[in-house]
């Protein structure tokens, strides 16, 4: 197909999501379709726009129950039917909710009722005051006269179902004239981590992929990645991101989850609540991706802004933590009393809490800052734990020996995390 050919997408706004997906799919193949939300200019007549349907080489009609009951959609249908070769121009994409019983008689009855309602209203008013209603009645009569003819045409044509597009776009591409032999979804594996636990082999993958691809093609890409790894894994989690900067915010638009059928049920991770799947891979689509992206965008900062926020907090919390560690070691060695150690820990508990709370107010960072932010967050959590164990409110929560063991563990993690934090900070200079 020549990309010079013009395509019109006719649809009910109740089916906006599918229209968007089709629009994006063919745009990825180099075709820009005509759509009301994009091509109706300010102060332009919608009816004049809808009349342009006859000037297009191909009309993709997303036919649903809502479509057949929409006056605007049926206006477009009538305009398309004015062309002698309209059957060759239209590509019907039909929802499962369309009722074809008795040649679609329910839709004729629907429009008859609409007409009767308008005619009864017309009788109650002066003719000169209701000219727009008379025009609307005439339009509905035109729909009545053509609705069953149109439905008969759709039934006679080979159409594509909404459900079919959930699995593959091949039929649509072929109908439009798009070459399907080498269609593939571009993606890049950003991170692949071994997160095995015990003898359970587990893998965690972040993938960068354009969310404008049709869902069926995205699912095929996820399947391809998982199939390449499943021989060496029992559990695979895969997260698809649209932009690199979505990764630090964990704002994925799609995630997949696969568990080997041979893995004992006792070792299965917690279950997801999927809203889709492909073969034995569970899929979740994040319907809030775009809205969350806008929220994150408004709270995001540059590398410089992040460091200007983080550095002063680190200069405060690190000395407090190091002094706590020094006093803990002195206490363990008998060089200071229990009271002196507890006095320091409890005196600074509130300061540490406030610094920890403040650290959580940082802006969302760019992708290059992701590792630094992770270490930054970890360090503040570790220091907060150190002071938590010996706080007044938790004096009797754990036995003395348990607190000592937990404190030693946090000290070990503190120095390891601090070293990693300095390394990541130096990378950002």
C-alpha cells in the first residue's frame, strides 16, 4: 500500500481505546490516519469534517453497539455509502456486542423510537422555532432507511472482530495493504537481574519498549523474551517501560509474570491479578500509566536539583550515624554505660526521624541518578532502624540480645551502603 493513500478512522468515542491503539499501530507503519480528535480544527464544523469520509481511500469502521446507535457515526456511514464503491473502501472491525439477529432489526427499532420522540416534540412547538429538530428528524429518517442495508453489507463482508485484534493485527495490516512478513516489535533489555531465592531460580527484567505498539504485538515481544530465558529459570518477572525515566519511578505500562509448571506450588511467589495473558504468561496492563507519568513529571527534577537536595541531608545524617556506631561499640566494650549510650540514641531519635522523613520528599530523578537514589534511600532507612531499636517507644519490643544482633547487622549494612553511595555520587560529578 502506498502511504499516500488516505485512511479515515470512524468510531464511537466509547471505543476510544481501540481507536487509539489502531491509530498508533498503523502510524508505526508510516501511515497517518484522519481522526476527529486530531484533524478537526478550532471553529471547524464537525459535519463538514465527517463529510470528508468520502474523500478517503480506506475507511476503518469500528462497529459496535454504541456505533450503530450514534447519530454522528451513522452520519459518517451514510456519507460513506454515497460512494458507489464504498464496499471496497470500508474495512469493518466489529465488536462482539453487535446484534445481527433478524438482520439487525433492533437498530431499526432504536432509530424509529428516536424519530417518534422527536416528531412528538415537534408537534408541541411552532414550526419556525424548531427548524434544527426537523433537520435532525430528517437525518434520522435517512439512518432508518439505510441502517439495515448497512448491517446486511457488514454481514456479507469478511470483517475483523475486536477480539481478533487482541491477539494479532495481521488481518488488519493485510486488509490495509501493509507488508506483514517482517513485522516485529523493537525493544531493548535495560536490566536483567538474578534474584534467585534458595533453589528457586528467579529472574527480574526491565525492558524499554514503545507503548504505541498494539497490545498483541507487545505481548508477543514479552513472550519472546520470556521464552528465551525460561529454560534457566523457574520464575520470571518482566516490566515494560515506555521511557528510561519511567524506570526509577517504577512506572511500567505493562508487566508479565511466568512460573514454571514444574515448580512446587509451595515456592510460587505471591499471585498477581492479571487482566490479560498470552499462553502461560500472565499480563497486567497499567491503565494509570499516562496519569502517573504526568504526576511524576510535575515532581521530577534534574540531576543538579537532586544533588542540591541530597547532599545537605547526608552531611547531617552520616555524622549522627557514625557517632551512634562509635558509642555502640564503646558500650559493647564496656567503655561507656548503658545509660550514656541510650541517652545519645534517644536524644537523636527525633532528629533522625525528621531527616528520614525529609529524605522522602526528594524529587523523582532522571534515569542516570537511579542507582544513587536507591543507595540514598537505603542509607536513610538503615540509620532510622539503628535509632528505632533503642528508642523509648521500642525499649521492650525486642530482647537485649536481639537488639544487639540487629544493630550489628545495620552497622554492617550502613558501611557497605555508604561506600556504594559515595561511588554512585562520584559518577554523577
